C-alpha cells in the first residue's frame, strides 16, 4: 500500500510542477503580447490608393 501512495504522490507532484510551469509561461506570454503597440498591428485595407504600383516578374 505504501508503494501505491508513493506513486500517487509522485504523480501529484509532477502534475503540480507542470501546472506551475504552465502558469509561468502563460503569464510571460500574456505580458509579452500586451507590450506590442496597437499601431504595429494595424493593416490598412484602402484599395483605392492610386499611388500604389505593382510589379510583375516576367
């Protein structure tokens, strides 16, 4: 019975460590995502721009 409890304790400990690592990584990624300025994410969809020139490779 002691071996079963040890195995369960090891599984719980590994699950706890995995949850802690997940929380730390999630917090880091959320913080990094919040640092991106909004103007860098903006893409203009103005298709009526007459100064736009396209080049084709022949």
